């Protein structure tokens, strides 16, 4: 399952690491390549709730394998096509598959683990997300620099195909569940605790992805020593460390973990603004940013599972929609800032991320009841 989230995050974010190469190769603007990430996220946000609801009764293993085939096809088409509209269409297909995969795989995993280890189960599954960013994305970026941007998508499509075979061999069969009034998206959205988790998700994701989508431009702006490869490596090391630590404490100390990770993320943005590309300081900033990013998905999916005792697929689909909507909004706003402020757009995106971090810190700090260990497991509003 971790391998699935590994390729899932790569399918979404690889354009970020090879943005200049894709811009030149396709003859489009930087914001157009950024839109490839944004439209993927938008498709995920739109598809998550209706398609997760529609497929709730499907066998989990069969559904996951179908989604993986969609991932593979999407990446191969992008790697082979020279048409920007066709590429956008393929990205939309990949985004739709992701919109169903992210919420269902977390719920799939928790159905295989005891209730007191749901946080750890989600952490293990979502470690693929962190490893994808820390190891997979730098590796794919290196492949793109060495062999051209198309090779990245073709290699990724081949890796997904291998995971399809492994999933068929090793994953257990788990039946779906019937959709009813008590486990519907509307019932989930009526819960005040879920509303708070969704708000935190939106702000936190916007804080990270608003600038992460344009990380290559940030590296260029600050004149980072070592370039994008070193930046992604340092970022990845921080992410891996935080995932390992969070796996130990997430079930018992969810709220302190969320507050501390948001605080670290805010500090990293402040360091980019205050010290720009100072050697050592900027490297530390990327490490701290990675540290804050590592458990991002895990923290909020665990927070969702604390609010419900059934319909976790539906609850996580709602959260996943907000997650991807936030990516889309942050990417779009970032693109607009780059277009309208060509000389200072990247700096403004960092400022926007810092503001989102600060707002999320305040909300998480005050959310003692929702994020605390005593969160009730109920689908009642």
C-alpha cells in the first residue's frame, strides 16, 4: 500500500521537478506547467466524493488495481504526447484516479489494523507519500535532466505497472460497504469536528503546496547552493525523519504533533524571506520545511478517523477533496502572482504560505477537543 501512495504522489508532483524542461519542450509558460499539477488536483477534488460514494460497495483490491491501471495509462500518455490539451486530458484522468485512491487506501489499511493502531497504519501507508517526495521526486528529476522530461513519465508508468502485479499477488481481499444516510458525505460534512479538520487541511495544504509547486523557481530566486537536486534531497531527509518520529507519537499526541509541524513549516518560510539564499541557513530552511511536510497527509487523515467509527472511506474522501482543492487553489494563486508580479511573484507566494501556516497554527492550538485523544468516534453531527 505504501508503494501505491509512492507512485500516487509522484504522478501528481513530477512536473514540479522538471518544470523548466517541460516549459521548453512543450513551448508553454511556467504557469502552464504549474497548471498540470493544479488541474490534476482539481480533478481529484471533484471526483473524490461522488466516485468514492459510487464505488463504496466495490471490492477494495479490485478497485485499487483498476485505479493503478489508470495511473499507468495517464503517465504513459503524457510521456508520449506533444499536445498540451492531450497532456492536460491525461492529467485529468490521473487526477480522477488519485481522487478515489487517496481516501480509499487509508480506509482499506485501517480495516486491517486494530483501532488503537490506526494512526500507525495510516503512517506506514502514507510513508510512500513522503518517500515519493524525498527519494522518488529527486530520482525522477535526475532522470528527467539526464534523459529528457518524457522519460520521467514513461518510467513512472512502468513502475506503476509493476505495482499492479504486486498488488494482485500480495494485497488481501476486502469487501466494500453499503452507502446509507448515516455514512453519506452530507452526514460527514455536518459534523463540526470534521469542519474544523477540513479547514486545517485547506490551510496547511495551501501553505505547503502554494510554494512547493514552484520549488524550482524558489531555488533559482534565492540562488540556492547545490541547485534543485540538493534542495529536494535535504527536503526529503527532513520528511523521512518526521515520518519516523510521527509514527511513534501520532496516536497519543496528534494535536501537539500538528501544532509543532505547522510551527516548523512557518519558521522555514520566515527563514526563506529573512535570509534568502544564505548558505547554511537556506539549507536548514529546506530541512525544516521537509520536516514539517513529512506527516502532512498522515496527520489529517488520522484526525478524520478520530471523528468517525464507520464510513471512513467517505470521511477521508471529503478530506481528500478539500486537500486537492487546496492544492488547486494554491497553485492557481501562485501562478497568478508569478504572472502579475514577474519580479517578485515567488517571494509573494512564500509570504502567502507563511500567512496560511500562522492561521493554521492558531486553529490547531485551540482545537483541543477535536484533535485531542478524547475525540469521540461517532458519525453524529
